[in-house]
């Protein structure tokens, strides 16, 4: 029980440190979060996001079809 609490406390400490660094410690002249936010707002990042949406939609459709085919085959074999 004490080991669990120590590990949990260590995880919270690490998470807190990461959050603090992300939002409050300046890298160059801005915190890391601000850099990420500004990069995500660029035209290139938005194009990348829309391209990923298309790829994810295709993968989802392919996976749905594959799982549906496998399920129907298993139901027919019963």
C-alpha cells in the first residue's frame, strides 16, 4: 500500500513538473505551450491536420469493413 502511494505521488510530482514547465517556463521568450499554439495556427499545420483527417477517415472505413467481414464470416461458420 505504501509503495502504491509513493509511486502515485511520484507520478503526480512528475506530471506537475511537466505542466509547470509547459505553461510557465519561458523557452526563448515564450512558454512551450505558446510555441505549440502558434505553430498549430500556421497554414502548414492546418493543412497537415486536414490531410490527417482524410487518412484517418479512410483507415476507419477500411477497419470497419474488415471487422464487419470477419464478423460475418464467423457468424456464417457457426
